[in-house]
């Protein structure tokens, strides 16, 4: 359903984040296909231009102590909140002002789908089914281009709040209409009916 202000406040309080912070989320295990180096570079670049930006990273390998994390030189690490692998992703989606998918390749991006269904304004690389999933309401950038990703983050952080809310609402409706279990069940039923129709005996 629509974002819950109490859930948002509780999750942000747990991260130690105050009111004016614009929280950018990223959910993906540490894997070359997910392009964390590109995300970190884009984040550090955008953070340099907008002091309100903080980043929440969730996924296996995203533990603060992991020496394999691709920190860019001079990144302000205090603005990055790393939670590692979590089973309660929806709880953290509620804390985000924006979701970013930075992948170089994807099939059907589950994390993006979850963010969209939760109504989180999203920016994604144009890989796999990202365009279809977003239904024309989000921002798409080419994969492997941290500059474009940084620009997208800054643009979205600069939108009036009501424009971002409207984007979130459109995501929720699009996902409910096209990707809910009910919608999928209807699509399968339809497919099944079309498949058996030719074999029905004529009345």
C-alpha cells in the first residue's frame, strides 16, 4: 500500500537519519553484474553536489567491514549506511526517498519491482525488463555510466516532493495492474483459455 509515515520515521531513526536527509536506496548483493563500483562513484559524485544526500545499501557483501567494497577516493563514508543482507527489505524501502538500480545486466529485476510496488520513486539502468517494469513513470539511464547515474540522482532529489509522490503513486498503480499475483493469474488463465479454445468441440 501507500508509504506509511510511521514506518518511515522508525526505520530512519534506526539509521540515525534526521528529517532533511534525502535517502537514496540500493538493494543488491555484491556482484559484478550489479555494478556497485559505478553506484559508489555516482553516489560520491552526487553527494559532493548535494549535502542532503545519504545512501542506504542492502545486500550480501554490503557490510561496512568488507574490504572488497569499492569505496571511491575521498568518499564521505558517514553518508553511506550499509546493512548487509536483510530479510526485511520492505521495512527499509519505507525509509527511502528514492531507489536506484545500477545493474549492468538483469533479467526481471526483483528489487526494482519491490521498490516500485512500494511506491518508491526510482531510477534504473536500462537493462532487462526495467523499462516495462517502470511503465514510463521513472528515470532510465544507460548502464555503466556513473555520470548519468549521478545526474539522475541529483535531478530526482531536486524534484518538488509532490512530483515524486505522484511518480510513486503511478508506480504502485502500474505494478498492481500489471505485476500483482492477481494480474499474473489472470494472464495465465487467459493464456490457458486461448490455448484450449481451438480444441473445444463446436456446440
